[in-house]
C-alpha cells in the first residue's frame, strides 16, 4: 500500500480504479502478502519444523484456501462445513486438525471417515462420544485433549480463550484424569496436547507462561505426546505502530521447551496469515454534519466488517486520494445500517473528505468476510485477489435476488 502521486495503490493497482471498475464495497486481497506471511512464519520457526495448520475460520474463501494449500499448509477446522471446504481446497486429511467445544456426533463421524490427523477434544463428554463412535465403527481414532492453561493472553477479553472462566479446553485436574482414562482406551489413541489461549496476541509473555504450564502438565501426566498443538493467536500490527509479537523469542522458547522431548509442534495461525492481506474499498455516500463531529457515511457497514462493532477493534482508514487540506471537525466513519453500533472509528484530525470519495479500511483479511452477514438484506461484497499483475474475482458480489 503506497501513495503514488497522492493516489493510493495496492500491489500496483490504483484503488480509485478498482472502486470504479468493480463498484464498492470490495474486499481486495494481495496474494503477495499471504505468501509473504507464510514465508515469514516458516522462517521464524525453521528450527522447529512445525506443522502449520491454517485456522480456516479466519477466512474461508475457497480460492484463498487453495493458495494457502499451495504453500503446503494444513488446516485447523471448527465445523463440518469448514472441514469440507478445507478438503475441497485440496488440503490433505492427514494435515487437518478439528477443534471446538461442541462437535456433534455427525461431525465426529464425518471427521473419522475422512481420516483426519487429530480430533482435539475439549471435554470428557466429547471424548466418550468419540470413543462410542470409534467402537461402533471398530476403528481406532487419533485424538488430542485441549488444555485450558489458565493463562491470560493480554488481549481483548472477547477474544481471550485460555483463562479458567472461558469455555475452552479442560483444566489441569481433568486433563490428568482424561490422560489416565485414555491410557486404557481400546479405540482412542491419545496423540496430542493442544492449547490456544486467544487471538491478536502481541505480547510474548503469555506464550512463555503457557509453555511453562504445558511443560509442567506433561511431566505430571507421565505420558509421551506425539504432538503438541500450540494453537494460533499471533497478533498483527493493526495500528502500524510497530507493536509486533516477538516471534523470534517465541521460537527460541519453544526450542528450549522441546529439549528432551521428541514431539512435533503444530501451530494454528489464522489472523497472522491473512489479516493484513486484504483491504475493504468503500465509497462515501454522504457526509452529514453533526454537533461536534461530522459523520462520514460509507457504503460498507457492520454486516461487511463486524470487528469494530463486535470487539471495539480498530482498523486504519486511508483516503484513496491524499490531499493537504484538513477537515474542520472530527470525522466519525459509519455504515448505513440501522444500529448505533454500526460505526467504525472516530478520527480527530483527518484530511477533508468529499461525498463519492473512495476510502480504504486496512487489514481486513481475517474475520472480515468470514463474519459477514446479510443484515438489513444487504448483499455481501465482491472479493477480488491480486495475483501478480492480474486480478481474479474470487467471489462475486451477492445479488439481492439471491436473498429473496
Ligand atoms: C480461532 C482459533 C485459532 C486461530 O486464531 P488466530 O488468532 O486467528 O490465529 C486457532 N486455534 C483455535 C482452536 C481457534 O479457535
């Protein structure tokens, strides 16, 4: 994303040109960014040689999944639908793990039939259900147990998952009981210990604490796990102020953790791989004068990108044309939906904007389209992918007629 003669460009394409050509709102992805992010992860964790399972829920576009598969990644799925999509994208079953607190028996049967790498169970009841199904099929099934390490991820409370009050995983006491139970199970092979403490983690310390807890419980369990699944959660720099997770330190810490252990590490990153790979191009419908600020009413709304409304998340806003003239009042960027939470951000000092201008909402590749809805009977946006010097439409704009 650079300005050339004051016009914003993404991978060489003028944002205004894209807005006029495809009409707004547009989710526009950069393949270069996705490939770069994956390369970065592989480089940081080279010495660990992990199995990287992309968390499909971050972005479920089939064409994006195929590009991720082309980088030889596996998948972390949380529903039958995601599992089917991962398989359809060509991701091998032996590189797929299945997470989630509420897998139904239908989902478990499907996963067993597809011979995926691991079902990471999150409760005693789920383990008993998997065992029942395995027995009836006379199949042995590889599973993991998700531990709730009671670690504060120091992220937004809404996307924190590893504290004892969260619904995810089992506590240490139950974990140890389940290990004992599974040592004797005829149909279940306990292969993995999994954890995932939250999302958009920028501090390295929570991971260090998590590793300590995992190390302790492995010793206590007196069991040899073939896989340790450390989950995802690696944060990205939404504000562009160099707040970055120190992956090098994390990697070193894992290497230390792995000494005297011979297990394979699994990661489940979602946001890190796709988060900064997309922008949402939107057009200003109206600018409306307010009391102490003006409202910039966009054609993109909370149904297209719900993160600000859902978690108070912040995304940068860039004008497609840069000018020097400042607006007299603060701007509040809002969507047209009939909800007061349909607002993206307030910016005190911004360049003067005009109706019909294009704007770009940055870093929307993760939990953007995958959380989009048809609220207010609004069709979902078109999705395009920049692949070198070419543009592919990877999802057509929904038609209102499809919503009738
Ligand atoms: C959501 C989720 C992830 C991915 O989280 P990111 O923050 O996008 O990396 C990984 N594992 C599990 C179990 C999840 O629920």
